[in-house]
C-alpha cells in the first residue's frame, strides 16, 4: 500500500561509470515490487564521477537525461532553476531517469536521478558549511579536507540540498536515506535547514572503523568480538579501547550519524557495533532492516543441469569430473578469510580420500574491476589461466597474490579436492575464457554449487552468500555474519541448509579486556584448527547423498528464500519504519 505523498531520497556514492551498479541493498530496494508499492517517489543522488565520459554513461544506455549543460540538454521546466544553482554553487548537474533492472526477472524500474560534479564548487559556500559542521556537530573538517573522498562528501551536501529543494523534495513527507558514511554530511545539512521537516535515516550496512580494526589485527574476529563484548559490559567505547585506528574521517562521519533521526542497521550485530562507537549511539533507537534475496524458483532437474556445467568446467581444466562442487564468490578479498576455506577443505580432503570422493572449489574472488575478455583469452593461451597464474597485471595483484600462494600450497598437498582461483569479476563464457562451457552464467554457480563458503572475519550481513541456499546448496557461515541472526527471526533457528562456525569461542581463557586484546594469530590458529575440522565433519554428514535428500534441501532452501525475499523484507521492516516516521513527523 503506497503511503501517499512519500518521497525517498537515496544518497549513495556507489554508482560506477554512471550506471546504477550500486551495492546489493540499494539495488534490492529499488527493484522490489513491495518498495514501489510503498513509496510514491524515489530519487537517487550521487556524485558525477567524471564529466569527461560519454553521454550514455551518465544515466546508462536506457536512461533519459532531462538536464545536463555538459551535454547541452535542457528538456525540463526546471532548467532555469538548475542554471541558477550551477552558476551560484559553481557545480555541474545532471538530472533525469535511470533504468534499473531486477537481477532475476529483468523487469525495469525507472528511477529519478541527480548527479552532481562538485570539483570546482564555490569555496566560500564550502567553508561556510564546514564551519557549521563544527559548530553544530563538532566535526573538524581541517583534519580530513586534504582527502578528496571527505572533501567531496562535504561539498555534495549543500549542492544536494539546493537541487532537492528545486525538485520539491524537501517537505515533511520526505525521508532522506544515506547508504554510506560519505553521505552523512548531506543528512546533517538537511537537519540544519530552517523550517525543514524531512526525516533523516542513516543505513548502517557496516561500521568502517570496525572493519579496519578486524582486518588489521592478527587476532581478527576472534580478538575483536571478545573485546567488544567485554567493553560493552563495562560501558567502554571503541576509541577508549583501540584509540588511533578510530581517528579517521570514516569513523568521524559514522559517529556523526548519531545526530540523524533514525538509524537503520543491517542486523543486530551491526547495531551493537554502532553502539560501541559513541555514547550518543548507546541509547539511540535503531531499526533493523535485513538485506534480502531475489532468487528464482528452480526444480531439481534445473539444479542438476547447473551442477553438471560446473563439473564439466572442472573436467575441461583439470581432467577429472568431481563428485562435489564447492564455491566462494567475493569481491573484497581481505575480509573473506579464504584460508579458513582451505583449512576446512584440507580436513574434508582426508574424508574424501577414505571414501573415494572427489571435489573442486571455485574460488571466484578479486580486488580488481572486471578484466577485459581479451586479457583473459591471452592468459589462457600463454600459461593456462585460471589453473596457473602470474604476478602482475593483467593477472595477480594485491591480496590476490598471497591467496594464490595458499591455493598452490593446498593443491600440492590435497589428493581428492582441488581449488581453482578465478580472479575475475564474472563467471560466464564472455568474461572467463574459452574453456568455460557454452552458456555458463553466474546463476549456474549459485544454482549448482553444493557448498558456498562465507567464513569471513568481517561480514556485516552476507546475503549474497545465502543465494545458494535457495537452490538447495549448503552455506557455511561465520557466527558473526549478520545473516545468522536473521535465521532466528524468519526460520526460528538455523535451517538444515546452513552450518554455523564460531571462531570467537575462546572459553574462559581471556576474562578481561586486556587479556582479550592479546589474542593474536597463534590463539586464533588454534581456534580455527578445531572449528574447521568440526565443520568438515558436519559438511560431509550434511551433503545430500540421494535425490530425495537433494530435493529436501531444495524445498527447505526455497521456503527460506521466500521469507528472505526483498518483497517480504520491505513489507516487514522498511514499510513500518516509514509509517512510524510519518506519525512522529505529524504529531
């Protein structure tokens, strides 16, 4: 049911090449039927990443530009107002509509979009706003203004306010939603406006300073969540415990979200992390808004078809047809703890050796953007990518290098399971070379894998790792992953399709914060060795050995996916929050 007159303004910085390649959550919202049934008008606001790109790159090939002085386009009655805004603020503005496709059905959604180029913005206006940020919210911009990401986030705020006022999108029926800490200055700017009654919402999809601490410390999640638990019980906050890592603009802007009207956390764990940041967040009302899924329904025959494609790819590359297929799909390597996958597979390899089973692991992970198809083909011909790799572009870079070292060591030791490290953003014949079976798509990897791994050291929610569950696969998850709490909310317990690992259980050996802070790699290794061995046993016991068992997992996963569908999430979590906002606003 549409809440009449409602406008939702989405602030994001994740539009890539000016097509709406935003993160999973925003895409899920904007393509959900339930979202459009609830919200009358939606506007996406983002930085214009480059004014040099072609016109079709700004709002996508199916987009419609109504105003852009960069392209000499003025097809809106708002043209004179936009002209004045550009002249006064010394910015460039692109306004129009983007077409966003549903990831499964490909049904289009037409989204009003505003892109802002603030590189040459009026310095006097920027400095005035920085002074107001300090006076009203204590934000010291001089500490960070040499960093363009911070500077851009501040400049976008007054520019966005001016454009949204021109679009009549700043009344008491408007909710402005920030999907990233970089948009917090815009929320604060809206709150400073006199006689402005918009509702400001910060979406806490993750907590950047906590990610930084967890990734950098050798104890990783084993250390951090033990420390945080102790600190919260003693009413201590993150800067009192960790100090220097918190002196970043990401941390400062996330803390400043405490001034917003509402905070929307992607899970209870993220809500706890937010409360750990600042006393101002300790008693802040936080709504929970889980990430969702948008899977299609398949039958067992379709699952077998996808699975057989994955087996055929292994046969083509490694000259054997595996009994079982494992996978881990990720775009940010550092936090994904891929070494844990290999520890589990090492233990499972011993089980397979005893039973005569074989397996393959598709580790589809990269820190890079999509590599050109011609480079992939050349690497295939030159040295047999992705079985073999070489350091340096167009192949291994950054964190990919140590990961492949681990993969090589594993493959040298393991007898019945091999790992293929595919450092490419994509999994199809167009992006992954001529050896991939014709017609292979990323959906085949989701629909055909037997086990998807997600044992990350930091995973605020991890909904993409749950997709294989909808198709009858098993998901191996870290207990700190936000989606594990979701099981309690929608499934009244951990479903048969999921296996949960707890890497934070150190017993009673670290009774206080000082002891917990000393948890390092050696202690973490001990925990991981035990947990990974136990996981391997559980995986082997849970893998379906008959079609009847496969069908049961498919039915369980399909039912769970319905409870986690974006439409269900929007109706159960977002819609009530919006209603509460309007009630509070009109009291």
